[in-house]
C-alpha cells in the first residue's frame, strides 16, 4: 500500500481513485457492459460520483486525525486478537442494533426527537440506497411476461413478482415510502426548530437549516412526480422532473461537506464499546490518587499516545500523566497547584503556566520565576 501511495499526490487522491475504479466496474457489470445505461440519469450519475469522491476525501481526512487514527489502530489490533472475537462480534451487533437500527441514543433525549431523527435517518438511507442502485444500474426490473416482473441485481436475475402484488407495490414504491418517512421527519424537525427558542440561540442557518430545507425540496419534488404521474395525467411532469433532478444534484454534491456527513461515520461508533468496555458499563482503570476505577486501561493508553503524537508532554514530576488520575483527583491537583498547596494525591510541575503573550500565571501565593524579573528589568532599561 505504501508503494501504491507514492504514485498519488495524497492518501485521499489514492482512495478516491480506487473508489472511482470500483464504481466504474460496478456500473460495467450492472448495466451489462454499458448496454443498459439510462442517459436521462446522466446528471444523477455525475453528482453521485462527486458524492462518493467527497465522502472518500472527508473520511480519509477524518481517519488521519490523531484521535480517530488511534481509535482505528486499536480497533484493527483488537479485531486481529483471536480471544476477543466473540466479544468483538457481540459489541458490533449490539451497537448496530442499538445505535444504527433503533437509534436509542437519540430516544434518550426525548421520544419526539427520537422519532424525528429515526424517520430522517432511515428515509435518507433508503432514498440513497435506491437512488444509487437505479442510477448506477446495479438493479433494474425486467418484464418476463405480461403478468410477471423480475428484479435483476448486477445483471443477475433474482426474484419474480406479480405487478399487482403487495410485495411488488412495496418494491416499486420504495422511493415514495422513503420520501414519505423523510417528509414526516423533516416537518417534525422544522416545527421543533420554530417552536424551540433555545435552539435558535445556537443554530446556524447555513449549517442547521439549509440541509433541512434542501432535503425538503428533494422530498417534495420527488413526491410531486408520483402525484403528477398517477393523479394528474402527467401534468407538468417534465418540469417537476427537472426541478427534482436539480435538487438531488445539489443535495448529493452538498452531502459530504455539510452536517449530513455524520451519517456515514456513525457506524464507527461500534469501535467505542468494542475497544473500551472490557466489562460492559464497568470501569477497569484505577486512579493513582484515590485508587477508584474511573476508565478503561486501553482508553487511557490511547489518550496518552494521541497526546504524545501531537508533542504534548504532560508528564508530572512522578512520571505519571494527568490522565492517570480520575477527574476529581485531576481537579484537585490543578486547584491545589495554583493555590501553591501540596496535593496529597500527586505532584505536578512547579513551573508557572506559560501563555502566548509572554505573561505567565505562577499560581496564588507562588513566586514568579527569576527569568520574569530579569525580563522586566531588561524592558525597563
């Protein structure tokens, strides 16, 4: 991989190239060597390529961050450990069910907010999955006879269905179902932001509101296509289709670079319980000061490694790190250090706290460093 990386400008460009090649090959297979390419979907296809390249660049940059890199390194290490396989599978399945499928972490903040987030999340996932499947030609329907349709996936014939059957209607209207879920969730989210005055204090129009209104435009224009076709005999169908394509293209190009980017990185949450909970909901790392468990051994080791990689030397006089102490003892160390009182749980460095403007804080009752007075005399002269 290192040798391959030298052929590219950066890791992001290398992974983007690999993703584009995979997409191109998948289209080649799905469309039967490009014999079933829908050129009317060309705008969707170009924006979908931009979507995947943008996601790849953002994920690469995110994974290169010191904290994320350390967590991923620990994840790979634990995945290779044979004795942890059962625990790893259990943690991944539990996280998948609780955090991804059911999204319990949101429901803890309120039933209304949980339902709203669940509808938007799964409406987006369903819409994107079906859109990419149709745009890239990964799946299409083939008429077998007058009363039978067949679903073809990557040019491989699969299940057959009667067009008037319940299953067929669910499949044919998959995008409409996902859009309806999105519409309800978006209305709930917008209503919450209008009524909740606390949110207005911190919300930003370009970050918090724009994705909601963009999703609403995509959803409404998509549903109007169905209404026009089925109820209005195709009235303004071409105009609505053009508006829908424009909104979808803007949405796909925006997705990797805005608030919605948290959707593809959410599955990474599986790494936290898998790596840092030796016993579920039980801490195993003992505080050096009070000897009470407060965290996980691997987590503290990764924190210290990550800080070291960024050249943060936080070692204390006794060779320990502040992270070796629980939050309560850490606060005691900091406060007693600034009060110039010897702490019963540890001893931090006596040097004053340096600031960017040359002023240092010695701590209450502590003499300034001699260098400070020498500098003052020099400035007076």
